[in-house]
C-alpha cells in the first residue's frame, strides 16, 4: 500500500506546480488536474492526481506529523 501525503501548491508555471510538504518543496505536473497557488493536492508519480479540501489536508498532515 502506498500512502500519499497532501501538499500545498505554492507556485504554478509552465505545466508544473511547486508543492510544499512541511518545508520540503517538490515539483509535479499539472497535466491531469488544474490547480492554483494555495490548493492542497495529492501527488503520485510526479503528477497531481487530486485536489483536496484544506480542512481535510490539514487534518491528514497533522496525523502524519504525529506519527513521526
């Protein structure tokens, strides 16, 4: 099973989004889902596959951080 951690989009440009995962930033393709800065997303294989509500994302991030 693979767990996906939500990340927050901080910048979108030229088909890619920069996503922040609690201070670590990575890029992912926006080819499958249109996103804007401030959106919370799930990424698989460097593609954004889903936007999720902020409240749900924050709860998931908190649970993940508590497990560290």
